[in-house]
């Protein structure tokens, strides 16, 4: 009888011990670590990166988008950065820009003359464009320069089969003088134009009026 009671009490003790250990293990089971309050607020404040095409052209020197960083840009530079030392080269006009500027007084790089249009064209590849920038070095000397504008696209620009990528005031703000402007061109629009144009080769045309001197222009295009 004592032996039976002893065995029963031993079994109950072992069962009690196992239950105790089981509850203890459940209580100590690791839980996912929750971020601290400051970290959580910081995560909530993070915003998705904007595509370059969504940025206004007035926001100069836009950083290259992450999706284009593995690509090597094709860079073309017309004339040289020589602090507007005369005389520079004449612009190489595309056939369309030649027709657009026909009959207008023209000038090339490093030319301080006023009341003359500046024009130049860059040859493009007929490929998709991931990103494109245009860098211009400009200076003014006199006459009515504050209203000068630069237009970039494909002549005749607003008329079919042309295209306007950029049309903005050069001297807004009016200082400094001289200055370098870098514009991010809308890649989606440029890609669409290159895919549908029936004229080969394709050109990027640039025109400005009419009291601004251009030292040099650099076009960088990330094709893919």
C-alpha cells in the first residue's frame, strides 16, 4: 500500500514539474522586437523617391535616379569652357532647326552680339532614354536680356512633328552673371519621340533669343 502511494505521489510530482517547465517555456518564448517610438516615427516619415520626370525643370542639378546608375551616359560637348573667349564655333543646326531659324539673325558660341538668335543641335541615338541632362554656360552683356528664353526639343517645337522638352527663362533669377544652368530633361517624352519619329537621324535642337552669350553646352544621355 505504501509502495502504491509512493508511486502515485512520485508520478504527481513529476507531472507537476513538467507542467511548471512547460508554462515557463511558453512565458519565455521570444517575441518579435518592436521598433522604439523614435525609430517608428522615422520609418513612417520616409517618403518614396520621386521620379526625375516628376520634378520641375527649375530644380537644377537633380540627382540621377537609382534605376539609371548602372548605365554609362553618352556625353556630347559643343565648344569649350573658355570663359567666353572669342571666337567660338558656330552651332551645327539640324535640317529642322535650319528651317525654323531661316531668315533670323544668328550667332554661335562666345559671341557677345545682341539681338541675334543662338541655335545648336545634338545628334541622338534612336533608343530609349532613362535620364538626360543639359548643362549650359551663359552670360549677358547688355540690351534687353532679362526676358531671354531657352527652348529645347525638336524643331519646330510646338508644331508637329516637333517636340518641346523645355522652355524657360534664362535669367530668372537674374544673377549670377555668368552662370551655369543644368536641366533634367523629361526622359519619358524624349523616349516617346525617339520611338515614333520618322526622320533619321534624330536631333535635340536648342534655340535662345536673343541677347545671351553661350560659352558651351553639354548634353548627357543615359540610354538603355
